[in-house]
C-alpha cells in the first residue's frame, strides 16, 4: 500500500555552506516542506545579518523547490533582550552547544550557572523563543547524555515558560524526562531508532555510523522506538543529518555525523511498517507534532511512497549516506 506523507518537517538539520550546501540542500528541499537549520558553521551563526545571509544562501541553492529553512542562532549567554527582540522574527529557535562537545562547537557554553544564564533565558522565555540543546556533558562517552538530564531538569524548573527541546535524544533517561516537565520536548533521529553501539563498533568499525551523541544500548533504542512509533506528542523527527566529505569520515580522526536526509522518509516508512505502527503515527512524528510544538504553518507538500525497492546510492556528491548500497522497501514515487 502506498503511503502519503503530508508536509514532512525535519526539525534538526545540518546544511553546511559552500559546495556542501549546494550538494545537500536540494536533497532535503525536494521532499521536506521545511527544516530547522543548525547554526554550527565556521564561524557560527551569531547575528541577525548572519541569519539573513545564510538563509538567502540556502534559498539560492534550492532553486524553485518549495522549502522553508527555519533558522537558528548559536546560543551565547551574552545575547541581550534587545538583540533577541530584534532578531526574533528571523529565527525559529536558538541552539545551545556545550563547548567542544561536537562538530564546530568550540564557541559553545562552558557552564550551566543559572544566574549567569538568567538574563538571556528569561528574555527568550518572554519572547517565546525555543531553546534547542545538545545535551551532553564532558563525561564518559556512553554516559554523557544521561548525565545531562539533571541539567535539562534544572533549566526546565528555573524557566518554566521556556520551551526546551532535548535534541537528538538517545537514552531511556531522556525519554523518561519528557513526561516529568511540561516544557521539555525532544527530537529523535532515524539512525538512533535503528542502530546501537554494536552497529558502530561491535564488529568492524563503521565510521559512517559514528555521530554525537553516539548510539547507545538496545534498551535505549527500544525506549526511543516506543515514543516515536506511538507519536508521543512531545517528540518529533529531527534527522540530525550531518554530512561530512567521505575523506573526513574514512580517516584516522573520523568526523562525527551521519548523513540521512535523502533516505530518511523511505527508511522511516519501512521502520514504522515493520514495527506495526500506523501511517497516522508516522504522519504525526514527521509533521503534526512539530507543527504543534513550534506553532508552524509550513508549505503544503505531499510525498507519495510506494512499496518499490530503493537501492540507497553509494554516495551523494562525495558524501556517503546512512544505509548506503542497501535496499529499502519504500521508494519516493511523487512529490506534489
Ligand atoms: C553534527 C555535525 O556534524 O554538525 N554531528 C553529529 O555527530 N551529530 C553536530 C551535532 O549535532 O552534534
Ligand atoms: Zn546536529
């Protein structure tokens, strides 16, 4: 049976810049109505001018495709209320990275002192600007996200009207935190619904599956699947599609990031079907939940997927996609 997905949204996407932007942006723009664009460029997106110029570069790259880049700023604790008021209409969220925790995050935050953060976070709360967080501490790699949950809770408690999105959650601890605080939400990636650390490093090392946060244990994956498949209203799809050139992945110092954007809808359709979840739930996970959480009115798009085999390409312009050279059960038939 064909599946029609309406107005797909990707609420966590890395489009990069320059030639990489030209390679990857059209791939998302073809099938998604919009995406939340991450600001971790070099240098990061930190001013209104940066936001506007980057948005224009994205729009230039995608030609006539109907696609909205929902822009973000790279969080700085120095952002003033007047600055945020001025930039408000150009952005959908602000993204916070702990310093040095992932690709291009060196200028991130080095501590979570509430008093230090209060002026900026109160202003964001009053102006209804959501805060997206890469929630990992500098601890042992498998424990980093679970160790960050108390920080999420501290922020949620001190700023009860601030919308906080726990980005790309990978643990059962984060799933459990969702229901403890009204103002906590989460994005979930495709790859964290499919793989565990065993797939990354249990046999031959697979650099194209290496990302931050690293894939965790089977029970974590189960917890993520449970909320995604039932389309828990506080979770939404965010691919965290993070392209790096093949040379940067197949290297002694492998860059973190899994490139999933062009195959995400096909693979999600298969995953939901195999797990006995309904197309309605996939629809909510891929669009309605995000529309409600972020109060978005996206461009209408309909993506029809049919049960025809799709062999995932080896590479898209020098970037190796997730599940490359494997056969998926669903193909994209038409996009209207
Ligand atoms: C992302 C990237 O490459 O920009 N990498 C990743 O492993 N997910 C950054 C991020 O979201 O952590
Ligand atoms: Zn990311």
